[in-house]
């Protein structure tokens, strides 16, 4: 066997080109995050229904990302390994962006959110593995930080777009049940930006063939593929761990007439137990079985990072769902979606989201040097605690303009969340399974969002008198907990 080679370092502009597509992805994602609660409320959604309507985003990620990751690991075409998925996802997302703002009824908007998020995920998942494929370990933090920069930059423009358009004379109000013209035009522009940005990365980058990629010294061993399947006793225990709580939760929801959104948790637990049974814990079932087996055999670093991701993304999902109703009701004093005050508040949320994205783009440049100085774990801990305290400050700030201050802290946390966990993970998994493990890692982004979608509406309605600001308080505490959990993460490198 020939001696392994060190993967070549890439220049600043090569890293720029390979990450530029994320500008378009995040442009689309930010339009979705900044506008969907507004669209749902405009089409008649009640406050406690918002979290359930948002379930499309995490559900599609849960289903799509590991599948795309699995197949992108095994793909090689004239266009490369990951880039075919960039292209297909970009085309589908652009079409969804053109159709979404023409929704006239709530159920159609919910269906279009499923399609839009699924399409975004087709492009997004391979981008994480793309950095691991292309960059040597010592440049990966820089690569993921560059992705964070483009995520922030794309989001800034997307979040500000409805406000900019309204200042240019495009109406930001409409008749009852109609989506404002400024929102519709924002989605059309987003589709054009996405396809252009993705096209730039596709045309300006190249990929290592699989055999060359496996020859680099960071490829890792093939040990994971040789892991023996677990015993029937262990499998039975795992099935029970998920099936029994699912059954108990379903009975409690029915007996105590709890919020029906909690059934999402029960169904999720039962579905995983069923997958374990059907695939024999990964011993059969083809690609699905292999994904299950890889999940059960994930490296220790990945398991530790999973806890950090859970609490981080629970907080973020709370912010995306409840910032618009919080700001419109608490700071602009309106819940009437046809009123100028409500729509001014919703536009201001776009500005706030643009602000945290701008701060994250700036903070991204500091992540690599700071992590070299104090370490990845300490950097992530610091950023998450700053973000958590920023969430908590929403309750104590009355002037909506001063909300820009906590958005700076949230931007710091967002930059770290988008970069540091992936830098830690990429050194803990073998190159030939980079795609599938990045997809599985997405479970720990999706699962907390499913939990949030199940619990937040119930908690806000039952315990907080439908005050959406309390959902942000829960998110702040969750982000601080995520920071503390970083201390358990041990950096490990594949053999």
C-alpha cells in the first residue's frame, strides 16, 4: 500500500469559493425563519399552533440529511461527489421559494414549508462533509468559520429584505389572509440569489476522487465498518428504552387530555424503536440498516457533542418561532396581523435577525484565532453562555431598538454553533463516512427542534398564559446548559 499523503492546504480564495454556496443556502433559510411565523399568522394560525406548524423544518432534516449523506459518500459522477446534490437541491429550493409566497390557505403554506425545507437540506447536508473532504485537519476550523461567515452574510441580506423593500415603496401590509407584497418579492429574489451562489461553488471548485481521498493521512481507518453487531440482549434493551416511554407518554396524553402536540414526542420515540426492530439494530435493511448501525456505533466525541447540540438547537428553535410574536406583542403592542403596528414589529424582527447574522459573520473571523489560543471547548463554552444571557435579556428590555444589544451576543453564539461542533466532529470520523456521519449528526439538531415543537406550544399555553417571551427565557437557560455540557466533550481523532 502506498504511503499516505498529507492533504494539501487551500488558499483563502479556494476556501472562499467552496463555501460561497452557503450564502445562497442561508439566504433561503433566513427567509424561511424570518417569515414563516408571519405567513402562518397571516393565514390564520393561532399562537399555540405555531410550533406544530414549524414541525416541517426538523422533520425533513431528520429524514433527508442522513439519506443524502449516505448516498453522497457513495456518489461519483463527472460533477463530483457532493456537487450533484448541491445542484439538485438548489433547483428544487428555487422552485419552492417561487411558489411559497403565493400560498392562500394555511394547509398549503405548511405543505410548502415541508418541500422548501427538504430541498434546502438536500444542498445543505453535503456542504458540511465537503469541508471535511477538501481541507486538512488544521484548516477545518477556518473552513467551517468561513461557512459561518457566509451563513451570517446571507442571512443579513435576507432578513433585511422585507424592510428594505417596504422602504422602497413595496407594501408591507395586505388584506386579511393575504401575504404582503414585500414578503412575496423577498422570496422571489431569494430564489435567484440561491441558484447563483450555488452555481458559483459548483463551477469554481473541484473534488478529490474517492481513491485519492482515502489515500490521505486524515482518512482514518476502516475500523468502524468492522464493528461486530451488538447482541440481541442489547438490542432488546435499546428497543425498550424508546418504546416504553413512547407508550407511557401516549397514555398520559390521552388520559390527562394533554396538548396533542406532545404526540410528536411519542411518535418519534416509537418510530426509532420500530426502526431498530426492522433493521435488527443495523444488521439488515441495506442502506437504512447501515445508517442505523453507524448511529449506534458513533464515536464517543460525537455522543458528547450530541448533548451540546440538543440544548443549543432547542434554544435556537425557540427563538425562530417566538421572536416575531414576542416583539410584536411585547414591544409593538399588537397581535392584529392586519395592523401597521404588527407588521412594523414583524419587519423589525427581520432587522434583529439580520443584526445577529451580521454579528455572527464578524465573530466567525475570530473563532479560529481564539480557539488556537484557548482551545475549541473553551471558545464554544464562552460563546454559548454569552448567547444564553442575551436570550434572557429580552424580558428586561422595553425599547425595541435596544434589542440590537442581545442580538450581538446571540450572533456570537450562532457563529460558534455553526463552526466549532463540526470542527470537533470532522476529526473524530473516517473520511469515507464523512457524509453519513454529518447527516447523523443532524439528528442532534433535528431532535431538539422536534422536542421544542412538541413542548413549547404546550408550555407557553399551559404555564405562561400564552406569553411568547417566556419561550425565549426557556431558550436562554437551554443555551447556558449547552455551554456547560461542552466541558464533557473530549477531542478525539480517528486512528
